[in-house]
């Protein structure tokens, strides 16, 4: 294929959206609602289904039913995901949903299992991870990034991992307050938008590639068909406007990430009250919001506060 220099076109920026949560919080339904709004015709939506049929429970739903499914069973190696993505492309779908991507990492013959098998066979050092990680990058991640499918939604299981803490001079293990997707540490870097879904099905966004997406994926609200419609409008080159499922922004978009975090913290302080708000800061080793300058730590403390009732 010959390439040439040309003006940038927004339609070439295929949205890659990451959704993660604990079981039962609505990843699959949220992905289907987003797809419905984006394409309208659910026969143009293809799901790579890895959950032993659980992804097909909405097959006859009056809003999101009618989508296509390409199952993966037993073998969750990265190359199998690559083959499934190819099948979606050849099927002419406009939206691809991967439900879920977690098995590619921790399922049978997935990356972790492959590495464990290498270790059992006597491989050591870099050789344990070399081929599994190369396959993860080339057969899975690269396929996601280069697919011509107009929208790809990645669903991932998530958990609160255990962490080691010091308490009264003794080390002990406790449950982390940070929800993490069951996938490679860097997979979220590839997403244009990613966030976690709570038990009330609300999306808590942890990354916006561009401020345009703030008007599309409304932080703290569930994903709806209107969310997909706004995303489709953006992908087609139109201006994005917040619809009825969200109040209009009361102030201009933040100028930078640091200012944005200050705005979020001001909102959480008003919602939680001073005692609870500063209690959360103190529990994480901070006295003032201004002390939290690392972006990852900002995201983590917001997650903890957002889950508080």
C-alpha cells in the first residue's frame, strides 16, 4: 500500500473505549447501549464473546438485541483474539465489542498461563515472558489499534488487589481501595476513553484523550444510547453537545489536567462535606489537594471518593 502526506481527518481516529468493573455492574449492557447509539442497526454490531454465553443474555432485548456474536472458548491465546477480530472485520461490522479482554491475559492459554508454562518447562529470565508479551502486542493490541472497525469497545473484569501496609510497626496485607482491570498494566494507555463502572451502572472516567470526550462520556453518569449518538456525531466530524442525560457544563473546559483535578476535588468536597473529604485525604497521606501532583495518584484518590455514598 502506498502512503502519502495528507490533511488530518477526524474520521480516521477510530474510537477505542475501555470499560472495566466488578461482576454485575453492567459492562456488557453499557457497551451494547453505546454501540446502539453509535450505529443504530444492531446487526452491524459484533461481539467477541468469551464468557461462556453470558454476553448473549441481551440477544432479545428490545433496545440492544439483534447483535452478532463470535465466541471464543477454551483457548484464549492472543492469536485467537486476533482471529476473532479478523472475523468481525470480514463480517462487515461497524462496532466491535470484546467481552471480555481479561481472558486474553489470565484465561486458559492466555499471557499469564503461557508464561507459567514456559517457567515449568525450564525457561528463565526474559525467555519466560518474551513470546507471550510479543504475541500480546502483535496479535491483540496491534490488531485493536489497526482495525478498520469504526468503534471498538473493550470490556474487562476488575478487582481490588491486595496490598501490603505497615500497621503499628508490622506489615500486613489488606484490600486496596483502587479498582484495577484484569489485563496488562499498560492496556489503558491505548484507549481514547476509559473508566470503571460502579454498582449503580454509573461510569467514572479515568482518561479523556481530548476535552471533546468530556461532553460525550459524562463522568458519574451511566452510558446510554445518547452517549453513542454523541460519539457518532464526533466521529463524523460534527460538534459535540451534551444531551438531556447530563446538565450543561457550568464553566469552560479546564485548561489543563492539574486544574481539572482541582475542579473535581472541589465538587467531591461539596458532596462529601469537609470532615469526610479531609478524612479521605488524610487516610492517603495528604493534608491538601495541592500535594497530590502525580496523575495516577489523583485518579486513585478520586476513585476512592467517588465510591463513597
